[in-house]
C-alpha cells in the first residue's frame, strides 16, 4: 500500500500533544530505517515499514483525540491498530508486535488463541470507526480465516517445520528496533546518530604507564601480550574464554582484546557485563581512561546534568537505559532482561548485540541451573547476530565450549592457603577463627544479612580497629563510600577489618591478609579467596571455610541452605571431604572436579528452554523480586523526603511522567529492601512511643517506606544499615 493512501485519514489528528499522528508514524519508520541500516539489517526495513506506519493508526479515533485534549475517557489503540497491521502484512507476529507494543510479548499459544477467537465482523466494525475501508485493500473474511488457520496450524508443527526460537528471534529483533524507534520519536529525538568506537593506542599506552609498578607488573604484561596474540587468531563469531587468576589484570586485558577485535573485524559495539553494580563504577573508570564514549548503565545511574540541560536523546537513554554508546558497561541483571524479558521496553537494546563483543565478567555468578540454557543462547545469537562472547573469570564455569584465549597461568607463587573446617559450627564459634586479627586486615563473609549483622555484634569488641560492615541493608551511596574508605586504608597499609555478605566476592578490588568464609559453592569460595593477599605483598594469606548453623532454626539449618541450591553445596562438600587443606596452585584441579560434578547434573531450566517451547512470557528476572520485602528509602541527609513529596504531589500526566521517573532514579541511591514483617514491627513500636509529628518511619503505600532523619541511629544505623527490630537491643545495648 502507498503511504499516501494509508495516511489519507490521518490529517489533523495527533499522536501526542502537539505532534501530528502522520508525523509520528513517519518519524518512527525513519528511525527504524536508521537503526536497521546501521546494524546491517537492511532486509528488515520492509516489514518494519508496515509495523511502524500502522502501530498507532487507531489514535485517529475520535475517542482518543478527545482524550488527548481533555485527559478524560480512554481508548485502547494498540489492538485495533494491530487489526490493520495484520490486514496489510498477513503476518500474525508482526501484528502481535503492534498489539503488545505498550506491554509485553505473550506465549505462542496465547497469541494463537487471541487471533483465532476474533470475530471478523467485529474487526471490520472496529476498523470502520477510524478509517474508510473503501480506500485500502483489506482481507476478505475468507482470506482472514485462512491466514488465521494457517498460523494456528503452525502451532502443532512448532519445532518440526519452524523452530520456536527462530520465530522468537525474528519477532524480538523487529520488536527491538520498532520499540526503540517509537520511544525515540515520542520524545522528539531527531536522530540517534550512532558513534563508531574510538580507540587510540598511544592513549592506552599512557594509561598503562600511569599504573603503579610492582613485582607483578612484568608477569601481568606477559599474560596480556600472550592473550592478545591469541586474539589475532579469531576469525568468526562464537564463544571465547579468558581464564586468569584474580588480580592478573583481566579488566584491562579484556578491554584491549575487545578493541583489537573491533579494529580487525569492523565490529560496532562492546558490551561489558558485570555481576554487581558496585563494580560497574570501578570498571567504567578503567574504560574511560582508554576509550571515548563509555556509557555506564545500571538502575542507580542518574543524570550528571540538571534536567533542563539534558537534550532529548540524553533523556531517552536515561529513561529507558538504552545501549546507545559504542562501549557500554552494564550489569548481568540488565543484560538478562535485554536477552530474555518479554516486556517491550526491556527488548530495546537487543539489536545492539548485532556485530558486538559481549564481555561477561565473572559469568559463574549466573545460577548453575541456567548455565546450559545460557550457553545455548550464546551459541544461537553468535550465529544469528554475529556476536562475539568472551567469558572472563578466574573460575571458568562449564557454561559452553569456548576457545581459551589466555595462556595457562598461575601466580608466580602461592598467595594463600585454604583451611577447611569439616564440621558444622555455630556463629558464636567464629571468634576463635578471627582472634588476633585486629591489628592486621581481615575479611569475614557471611551468607545472609542477618547472619552478617549478628557476626558484627559478636566481633566488634575485638575487631575494633577500622571495622567496616557491608550488606545490601546499607544504602548504595554508603556502600560505595565504604569501599573507597577501605581502599584508602589498604593503600596506607593500615589495619582494616570488614564483615560483609557476598557483595565483595567477585570483582571488588580489595586486599586482606585473612579471609573467613561461611560455606558456599566452591567457585564462590575461590572468588572470595581472590581478596586474600591479592597483590602478593605479604606472607602467605589464609582462607578459612566453615559451615555455620543458624542457632534459631528448628533443625540446625545451615545459613548456606537459605541462599544456595543443594547440588552446588553437596558437590562442594565432596571436594572438601577429598581435600581440606590445599594451596592456591591446587585450586584449578579442584575446580575442574567441581564443575565436572555439576555438569553431570545438567539442568534444562530457565528462559531459553521456555523460548524453545514457545512460552515467551514465562520469564523470571535473574535476580528475583524480593519476596515479602518492601522498598525502604533512608533519608540520611535530608534530600529524600522532599523528592518523595514531589513525586506524590505530581499529577498523573504524560508531562509529569518523565519528572517522576527522574526523581525516582535519583533517590535509588538511598534505597534498600527490607522484610515487610520487620518494618511492621518497627512501625508498631514507633506508633506506641512517638507522636505523629515525630515519626521515625512512614509507610507511603504500595510497599514503599521512608525512614526519616529522626529514625537514623535507631531503625537505620550509619555504621551497619538497617537494624531488624529483634536485634535492636543486641546492637544498641
């Protein structure tokens, strides 16, 4: 159909306040062409044309036009627009993209059920309410039913003639480009203007020269040069690994290897994926010393400029976390969404994987039950999109067969030894394993927040020299500050002791003489050991591991069982039964035994297997929502209350949506999650003791709480974060 015929009935109608519908539809298509052409998806321009030009046509309905002017009433436009998409494309999946473009993709069976149960006459009636069918060529009832039947019949041939994962991919890539274009145009972005990766060898050489020199520098350089020479042998997309000991300089090696590939193969994007937000900042700083145009992406990022100084493209990137720059540093949780989430907005960066290098730093943080499916996903996408995946860690899990790029290497000498306590202990027994540490440096890692807090209360008397605490009950702003403080003490070689949950295990660049670790999967223990004598500056460090029992449980349950799956823990115990004292140089052999045992119990779980079955909406985030937990904002400096008040005061409107989203993002650095029942206990106590105007804790509704400045020092301690009510007396005395 010619564009003029399609747009004949749109004149004068608006898609958004002040924007003509015709201009919006054309603008979305122009942006789709820009994105598709940049990524080498020229063949998608034609199907995208009809998706883009029909996706909002039902906004021309008198009810929607009235809503735009009065903000009263409502007219759902996506479904009737999708009727026209199907009429023109004869493709249910392209019509589904339009039907669900403000929500999420549904399962294959649900798609077929919806279209099969539509009444043709009802469809015609709905279309006639906003367009003149005499001016377009549309399907007859017979043709409509035949096409629906053919699509429905394909459900029974799924994975026989057409693979579900191929249907999913075709739908997702078109959806990704279209949704991005739609949101860009809605925010009045003229053009996205992708940048090429900028890399200057002399700039990198200067950065290397600026790094502190020590007795490990030559060893690190040899490893890096050997790895880079192996990169020269790469000629096609696929899965590659860089397996190096902790402290060997993987970040710099991985970034330089990626740049070598970019230059050699004319690739477009580097996506650096990290397990924790706390190390996104750390690795972004390294990347910014080497490259221009580095995008730091995680949910705590807010604008560095004032709102009024942001241009429309910057607003778009910030609002939707779109991977715009040529080098993106992001979290594994976000990358998981980009790959698998059925939500329309989550799919936006999916097309950025085309001709990209994805560095997965510490991939063992993916739960083992997802390893096989994730490996199959990478293999599939490397073939479909020309993506190069690089898995980089000291403890390389058996996620997929990949070509190793790093030389076999170990530290010039052992940095630490392992001492496994093959018996269960109580938390109170931990004192005997941490004695005489106050004048040195020690790291004590526990499995749960409450366990860690109890350990802090227990040990603070004799670990009093520069004692720190880290858990996700400490607001992100203070967690990052605390890591910096510990690093400063380390640089001065001053005593420091840290009690923490697993937030310090992988990638956090801290060094201690001694590490005590509650039992966890073996690879997690090795990662924790990477913080012990990391820079090989002191005598042999010690890593002690013991299984701690929850004394409050009815059946002497270990804290490890609250966090980890039984298969990983049991395989770890078998390794330790075989060997309970060993040196760092023996770890790789034991890791191989551990991963081989895990691979015997192959899991076929997770989003990839749902995709292969056509269950596209059966998605779970990599990090599950905090069950029975609420969001708590902590007003440590008096800024949160005002911003929350502004959010509550703003009326619901398109104009205020962006402001609300920006304010919400700004206060995430002051947020934690805490169990609902713990908060209710505090609320009961506060209501009994304090007057309304002296509230220390306020419930804002919808699972959101505020600890006011009056609650600092009681409900929230600036030393350790949130205090469960039951530990109030133990902590404060």
